């Protein structure tokens, strides 16, 4: 991929837009721990997994924004997003659930594209060698 200003600006924009939903979602879960745990348990997911979920959403989202370990974190968030789609939005006969399922699949696709393209030059990964280069 060419190292041009437009490419680097586009990759930075993509990183911010993909990650923002995770940072905001993780932070909002902090304001409703018991409610979110209850929802998770209602869906058959142990509520104790809320804490690693919040950590992945907030820390993973911030890592993507600054471009740190971008490829590794992109894979983790793609897998997490697909898992969330299957666990929480699997009633595809319900139009809202179908839309949320497809939104999650599209976000995972964005993370896979980011994995393939890399973070661009405007990222910490260009200064510090990442695990997956």
C-alpha cells in the first residue's frame, strides 16, 4: 500500500471510526454494570465476562485509535464482534436483530481490512515494532 498522505489520513480515519463504537460502548457499560450483567446472563453468557469485555472494548478501541498493535487488536476485535453478533443478535427473523447482526459483521469486515492494510504511517506501530507486522 502506498505511503501517501491520503492513504495515511484514510487509515487514521478508519481506525477512529471503527474504534469509537467500542470505546463508547465499553465506557457506557461502566455506568450500568448490574444491568449489563443481567442482560448477558439472560442471553446465556456469564456476567463475570463483563469486565474483560469492557477492558477489550475500551483498551482495544484506544489501541486501534493510536495505532498500537493494530493488526493483533484488529483480529481480536473482529473475532469479538462476530461472537457478539452470534450471541446477542442471532434472532435474524427480527428486523432489528438482523440489522444489528449485519452491522457487527460489517464492523468485523472493517477490522479484517485494517488487519490486511495495516495502520498506516500515522500510528504508533510505525514507531514501535508490533507483534504482527
